[in-house]
C-alpha cells in the first residue's frame, strides 16, 4: 500500500510543520480527510488553536470543526507521522538577504523523526535549488537515511492569500513536484484530496521553486512600473488613476495600480531569486530596479506631502498627521513588512506628529515589532489625513466621516485613489 492509500485509510498520519498563515489552513483542510498532526514551536499559538482559535485571525471557529488533528510541540508525537509538510516562514533580513533559519530548524526537526518510507514536502518560499541543495542534505545527516531510497522529498509552493475568501487552498491550482516520478505521483494524489482545482505536476523541484518566486516577482515589477508612472504623472499634474482607467479600455492592458508593496510575498520573494542570481554571477537589473522603486514608495509619499505643505507655508514641525491603516494590505491583521511603517517613520523624521489607527492590527504586536503606538481612535484634528490601507471599514466612510478629524485646510491623502470622486471639500492628493 502506497503513502496516499495509507493516508486515505488513516493507517498513516500527515504532519504540518509551522502553523501560521500558510500551515494552519493546510493542516485543517487535510484534517477533514486524513489524520493530521499540527506541529509548532510556539506554545501560546498552540494553546489558542487547541481552543479552535486562529492566532492569525484568518479562520473562524467553524473551520476547526470536524477535523482529525492533534496540535503539539512534542517530537514524540511528531514521530508518528509519515508525510511531512513544512510550511514555515522564510523572510529576508535588513539587507534583503534570505533568512533560512526557521526552514533549516524545521528541516532538522523532521530529520530527527524521519523513518524509512516517509515523505517530506516543502511549501516555504525558497530560491531554486534550496530544497535539494540545503534541505535534503540536512534531512539525510540528521536522520542517517538516504534521500530517494529511504525517503522521498517534494516541493509544493504555497499560494495562500491572506484576507482573500475567494482564492483559497481548495480553489487554486496547486503546483507539485517530487524527487522522482513515484514521489511526484504520490504527492500529487495527496494534494488532490484537498485541492478541488487540481494540481499541476512540475517537471522538477527546481522548476516548482522557480515558479513560486516568479509569480510574485512578476507582480512586483508591474506594480513598480505603476509606481514610477505615478511619480512621473504627479510632476505633470495628471491623476494616475484617470490615466489607468483610460488605458484600461484596451483589451490587452494589464490592470495594475500603484501603492505600497509590503507583506511576506511580493515584497520578499523577488529577493530570493535575485540572491541566487547574484550568487551565480548575474545581477538582475529589472527585478532589482522594481524592488528599489517599491521599497522607496513610503519615503517618496512622505517627502511629497512635506513638499506640498511647505508650498502652503505650513510649519512642518507643528504639523500633525493621521495614518489610517498599518497592516501590509487591506482586511488582514498581518503587519509583517508593512511599508506603511516606512511612511510613518519618514514623516516622523520631519518632526511631524503622527497618530496611527487600524481596525485589524494588534496594538501590542505593532508596538513590539516597530516601536510605534497604535491608537484605538483618532484623538483630534489633523493637518494631514492619510488613508494608507483600504480596509473595508474605511471604504464605507464618506467625506463627512473623514471631515470629523480635519481642520479647515487639511490635506487628505488617498494612496490608492479610492475616494477620488467622493472628496469635494477637502484638499485631495493620491498616487
């Protein structure tokens, strides 16, 4: 009986290593079909999950119901698993260098419990070659087993989109790859149990790894073009969104928009590709140029606002600003790699007093990570009001709602242009 059949008959157990935004949805999806062990080193998060609470705030209590899953941090329990899915974060450091610490620790953990006949599939974003060149040798050295003979490995890049209730694990085609044909077939069959949209069998693990990093690199470069266009059009006193609406009437125009590009995917994945490229002696010009533009947008917006206020004769040091939204994207709690923070820090560097609000972000987490205070509500009237993140709650507002925090000469900054046709009585600017 092969591993797919064993899992299906519940004679084998599947384990998910890392229960964050990616790992937990995968673990719960499989737990409706097979026996699952949800493994994480964070005891506080485990305690919440054992109560049916998603620490990331993405899943409801109902999503935990009907699941055959054991949440644990104990190796003794993890030893009973036969099919391991590694879904830990792979961030970058302050120098934009890939940080594989969590991935290698998770790999070593799996190696300690690995047995003959087991499968290990990696879902974390990596540069092409990482699974076979970094993770496989570590699995072998830790377990004393031989990859391909004693156990099989594979790669299936995650496509979880936080805050998106339409594009979910079940509805997005899953790319899968294996170390050989047998592994590919088995891994594909396992994922087909939970992915209704089906799977795409990549020809190799490297191809699957490369596919993951270019998905977000493509989006990153296109958004960078829109950001650069917004800088150019602003100098021409042309509204970028009006230009995009006009150009968008052509059938093959790609509808990207300018904005702050943060988070743990678009703002991170391209650096995994550029890192490996530079290691091989090629400096990727287009990708790095796009990254430089997107990484600099927070500072650009802040400096542009200061220029406008100086033209109005304001005393910058006595100016106050309200920033609405600090998460990396709309309708999520996730503040990792939020580029709104770059905007806030740049404003503060000009001695502007900045108040921050967000209906979704965790106050304690925001303060711990960024050293910035997050208020429950705005606490006065501001010279500048910045809609930085288009949370649902903010898009329901009108000009009267915004005016309650405004002075007579307040400037309203609508980064994504959502209020372009709705603001009449307040000075308005957008990218």
